[in-house]
C-alpha cells in the first residue's frame, strides 16, 4: 500500500460533471483531414467541458452533454449531415454504442481514446461523477469515477430507505466502491461552494481517529 493511501481524508469533493443529456455523435468522414474538419465543427459548437472525444481519425466520435442547448446540437448535426457521407446520432451512451464505434475504428484505422471507467460497475462513462479524496494541505489522495447508472441507483436507494437527511450521496458511492473509503464514526458536512462542485468536510469523533482513510 502506498504511503499516501494511509493518510486521513479531511475533505471530499464531488463534481457531477456538465448538465444535460448525453448524445453520441459519429461521423465517418472518409479521411483524416475530413475527420479533423468534422471535429472542428463540434469543437466550435460546444464548450470543451461538454465534449468527450471517443474516437479520432477517419471516424470521429464524440459524446456531447448539451446543457440544455439543443439548438447548438441540431445546428452541428445539420452541418455534419450535409458535409459527410455517414453521420449518426445515438442518444445516451452504453456498451453497445461504444462497440459500434470500436468496430468502425478498427475498420478505418481510427484511434480510440481512453474513457473513464465507473469504479463500481466498471462500465465506460464519458461524463462520470468525479469524487476526489483530499488530505491535509489539499493533497488529492485518490480520484474516483462513477457512472450515471450507479449514481442513480444510489440516489434511489437513499430515497427508498428514507436516508435523504443522513449521509450524503457521495458517502454511499464511496462505500459501494471496492476501493473507496472505510467509514468509522465519521460524518460528512457539506460546505458552501460557488461552483457546481460539492465540498464535504469530514467530521469525526476524536476517539475514532482516523475516521476516514483511503484504501
């Protein structure tokens, strides 16, 4: 075990990622140059944080979080359909969608890009909920990713079990994670944040120290 893994966690940050629904756009452009042109259309239409590139080359594939800006998505679609022989839009993102892109990449010698994996179910997720375990002096001990499905299941379980007012959702995600955290007499207190990132201070009984340790 690395030395940093034995440090006590002082703070936990949760970033839910950009808002909106996910769509996967796939363009078979015909060549690398045309692929870059298709990539430029998408890069100009959306904020970089709302794009996750899945494949580059003669085939361009990108997951898009619209953030409610459906007009930008429709405008980009129209341009891509007019300029390229093959264009497809798939709503959502799952292993079937990824397998389609993977097959196209092999056939066209395009380059698949690395995507985050959910720490619970191990599925690929272009826009995961990201959790950081922070030690003293702001040192990030570990960064974990959770997919939309696992986050939704954890939230649903909290509601069904009437635990909405107890430990926050991030605690359930970490306890379900095989390499998340061990909770011993600790509770998480949400701090004010001006960004979309949730910040939780770890409060613990002095007799139980260390209450939260990365493992």
